C-alpha cells in the first residue's frame, strides 16, 4: 500500500471537497420539513397501532379474566 505524505493528503481532500455539490438553502429547508412531516406521520401511525393492540388485549383479558 502506497503511503502519501500529509501535504498530498490535504491536497487530495481539498480536490474531493471541491467536487461536492452542496444543497441550496431552499433544498435543505424543504428536506428538513419533509423529515419532520414523515416523523410526525410515523409517530401517529405507531400510536394508533399501539392503541389498537392495547385495546384488543384489554378486550381479550376482560373476557378471560
């Protein structure tokens, strides 16, 4: 494995970072809002599933006990 000296490494890192296409402020904001919306929808879904399972189990335990 070839070793690079620290100066070459820094130069290579800078060259790679220059190739990165950074998102615009609007893209970041839109993506952030979408993540929060999806997280809220997922939380509501799992809360409803939990409520359904809990109600079902309470019904079963009421009949059995």
